[in-house]
C-alpha cells in the first residue's frame, strides 16, 4: 500500500475510526499547536523560563501545519455535508486553528530572533 493510500484511508476514518474521528484528530492537533505556540510566545517574553523559544516556535509551526493538512485531507475525502455526522464542520474549524498555530509559531520565532539580535532588517527599512 502506498503512502497516499494510507493517508486516504486514515482520513476517511478506515484506520482511525468512523466519520468524526479524523476531524477530532485534526482539531486536537491544531489545539496542541496553539498551546505550544502560546508557550513559545511566553518564553520569548520572559514569562516562562523553561525551554527554548525557538524550538517551541518551530514545533508550533510544524504541529499547526500537520493539523491543517489533516483537516484538509479529511474535508477532501469525506462525503455528505455539514450535519451528516462525517465531521466536516470540525475539519472546517480545525483549518484556521492549525493556521493560528503556524502564525503564533512564526511570531515567536521572529521575536526570538529579534531578542537575540540576529534579526534580518525588515523590507524597506533602508539598511
């Protein structure tokens, strides 16, 4: 079985479970990404002293991207519409949740670079 077949079967719920399970998985992954991104932002601001903010930022971006990909894959392979029990509404909610996690990770990474003094000049700054 190829990797594409495995992802398709997983998104349809064949491996994970029925209808809503794939969307719930995408929601959970997206929520974990948002939590990791929030912790990374707190580390950059100095409110949380444990861990590395750059690693947390990159983890938030990766987890958010995985959550978004799972949600899109679930939407692409689910049949029916909203309210049919296939988890389409959950997948639609999981997409922006994953994108928020990516944005929070991106922001934490930019702030950690600026805090270290390694920030590249912004476009149009004249440097």
